[in-house]
């Protein structure tokens, strides 16, 4: 029997509710069932999430005679879900983090509460490892013709030596990857564990992200004609396509793919995470004007993919709204070889 069902069988007293709250951690994860709770006066409470395929706002029930609200739902055992609570007082509605859940994740837009399914494991390579030596991050100024001058940051691995040459990784939204995804810790760990070779990483950011990363040819020119030659001149990197990778998430993945597509043979590796690869088979899209150049590019790519890179790693969460577009890219990329 679920914990909330046991509570429902008791008299609806304040003491019973307080005892229930004190004896559980929230959300309550019981096999495939997760129970969310909110304690307080409200006219309505909803779970707001970003799981594609479910209604984005799931209503809570109020335990009769109390100010305890709850929602039980199925959650695949290995899942990780970010969410907020929408608390309504009459016509006023406020989005808040779950007051009963101390676990949250930060992103460029704020922070969300996080719940893990029963079998979810935080990857150990994302956690700081005392045995892994830390690399260093250095500032660098890129003099640019395509988009003007830009400041980037350069990650170099522990035991860096200028007498060696290193593979090169270029990361779109580099500051966000450092701050919100723990990229430096991830790189330190993977290098320490010999899962990737010691490499030099360029962390670059856009001036106008929604424009520059939307398959803007000037951005491709900036990476290939401005940034790459200056990085190769200043740092000891291997000057071969097989040793160059460019990566990004969402619009950053579009920027990575479009750059490699416009300059075939420059990057031997692509890493694309949850790419915003929207396209149209017929008619127009309904995603808004910022997506027009993205759809135009992806439509062009689908007609003539060429060979943007020798190896591509593509990932997307199976409950993300972009998963259909990403799945549609896989056979196209496979057909390029």
C-alpha cells in the first residue's frame, strides 16, 4: 500500500498530517510510483514539468479536511525529472520549487526541483574526484572578422605540456556548461580515468545566441576562419580533422552541425545534445520567427546532408519535446557514413 493511502485511512487531523510529513522524504518514491506533496493553503496545486507526451500541468488532490495536497504518478525507474509546483490562490498563480524537496538543479533560467526514479544513479564521473588532478581554465581574446572580437576560455588538462599536442574540443555555450553542467569536473574525471585523452577545450559563448546559433553562416565563419586558426597558433593542438570535435546543446547543437556542414572536412567529430533540429515535410512550422533559419537549414541538410563529420554522437532525452526531430536525424547521419 502506498504511503499516501495509509494516511488517507486515518482521521484527517493536523497531528496525522504532521506525522506523515515528518516520517517521509519528498517526493515519496515507491517502486514506479512517485507521490508529490504540498502542505499549505491554496485553491489549486499543480505539478509543472517538461515531459513530452504528458499534460504539462498535472493537478494535485487535496486530502479532505486538511491542507495537504498530493499527486501520485508513474515514473520509469531510471528517470530523472525536473519540475516546479504551480500554487494558485484564487486568480493568482505562482511557480515555485517544491518546498518539501531539497534537491534542485540550476540552469541559465533559474532552478527546478529534481526527483529521481527508484533506480536512477547520478553518474560518478560527474562528481568531484579527489584523485583526479584539476585542469586549468585560461582567458583568450579572439580577434574576429565574421562576428567581431570575442572572449573565450581555454581549458587545459592537468600535466599540460607545451611540448605535446592535444586534441581540440570546441564547446558552444561554454560558460553554461562550466557553471551548470560541471564540465571542468567531467573533463578532469574522464581524463584521469583514461576514458578520453588529455585534450584542450575552447569554451565559447554567443553575443546573440538565438540568432548566431540558428545556423548563421557568420558563426560558422567565426569558428573556422577566426577562432580555429588563432587557437591553433596559441595552443599546441593536433591540426587534423580527426582530432577536432565541436559540440553543443539545443541551438548550440544546430550551430555545431551547421558549421561542420558548411565546412566539411574541418571537424572529424560532432557531439550533439538535444539538438533543436526542427524541420518541415510540408507546410510551415509553428515555432516562432527565431526558428525560421533553423528550419531552413535543417530542411537543406535533410535534402543534402553531405558528410559533416566522420563520427557523430547524438543524444536526446526520450521524454523531451525535441526527441522526434533528433530521432529523425539518426538515419540521415548513418547514411552519410
